[in-house]
C-alpha cells in the first residue's frame, strides 16, 4: 500500500497539473498497466485543475494497492451548490480570464466520470469540495 | 446471349489506408518551425487533434497525435505530457512565452509553430496522414 499527498494551490495556474504529472510518473514506475494510467491521468488532472480554477487551496491524496488506485482531492473553496448541474457537460462558472486560457468548457467533471470506475463528489457550500476517484486494476 | 466482358478483382477490405508518418516528415512537408524538440523526430504520428479547449483535448485526444491549437500558455505542456501527444503545433504565427518553452524543454514536449490557420494546417495534415 502506497500513500502520497500533494498540495494544490488555488488560483495558481503556473503549477496546474504538476501533482498529476508526479503521480503519473509514480504509477509508471510501479508498473500500473498503461491503459489504466492514461485514464487515471485524465481524471486526476481535471480534479487538480478544478481546485486551481474554482477553489482556494486543496490537496490530493493517492492510495495505491495491488487492486486499485484511489484518489481523494479535497479543497477549501466555495463548494458546488448543485452537483448534478455541475456534472452536466458544458456547465461552467469559470471566469472570463480562466476561459481565455482554454479552461471552462464544462468538461472536467464529465471527463472524470468517463475515466474512472467509481466517482463520488461531496460538497458543502462555503466550505469546500471532496472528489473521490477509484480505478480498479484488473 | 451475347458475350459480356467479365472482370473480377479481389477487394482488400482489411487494408488500412492510414499512413503513419514520422514527425520529421510532417515537420518538413507542412513547413513547421521547431521551437523545441529533442530526439523525437523519428517518432510516428498517429493522427491529429484540433482544439483550444484543454478539457476537450484531455478527454478526446489520443496518444501520439499532433495537437493543433492557438493556446500558447504553459498549461498546454502539462496536457500534452499527460496525454503523451507527439507534438503541439501553435498556429497563426502566435508565439509562446519563455515559460511555455522552458516547461516544454523540461517535460520533453515537442513544440512547433506554423503561420497557417488551424483549418488550413489541419486540412493539410489530414491529407498527409489519411
Ligand atoms: N472543486 C470545485 N470547487 C468549486 N466548484 C467546482 C469545483 N469543481 C467543479 N466546480 C463547479 O462545477 C463546474 C463544472 O466543472 P467542470 O470541471 O466540469 O468544468 P469547468 O472546470 O468549468 O471547465 P473545464 O473543466 O472544462 O475546464 C465548474 O464550473 C464549477 O462551477
Ligand atoms: Mg474543470
């Protein structure tokens, strides 16, 4: 069982994706099948960028055992008032500045859903959001 | 009954018409400027993806493709790296900042540029590969 933790700074797009890149490197080193790595990379990048784009600060915890990769991305931030709506492709509250950079398509949460076996979103308005992503290694 | 000419051919339905080209051939044929690259010139390119939305590329591009975009900020490097794309082509003569180039070098990502529009370049790339 491997347990790693990464800090994610809200608002800091210069480091967006760094935690995901490091985790991907580790998944490669411990020989997780490439097909799984590709999908996990997509999901965790989206979760990481959402903290950067929408929250104040957060952390990504990674738990790996022989049967699964479990990621927990939790943040302190505004939270999501309507998770069902947020999960719709195309829904986004991203600011104009964030959209200018090519974020804010409203595809991040749907991308997560498509690329993991289990996904759970827990959010409290005014407090923060927790995204849990599980991939079973078969 | 008159004599009708009969001809018969075997149609090879399995043949894959798609040509895999090396990155260096594509750079040459499309007249692309190399902003940074290492030893990837012999790598095979599997196709292309054209988008300026990062999540769209994350969700829909596949390994080995060339990514055509007008985005120039450094976040494109993380996307290309996580997706293992073969190169990023920045179109319309736009220039990436120093930090984008630095990150591309560090992450070993091929960064190319073209003066053409995304439409024109994608059309030519499609013609080359398909
Ligand atoms: N961690 C979060 N904290 C607060 N709000 C969030 C968080 N994650 C998502 N949201 C809300 O859900 C919406 C949809 O998220 P999603 O990732 O699908 O799209 P996006 O981030 O707006 O754009 P994209 O991911 O395509 O760049 C966001 O615009 C935001 O309103
Ligand atoms: Mg998002």
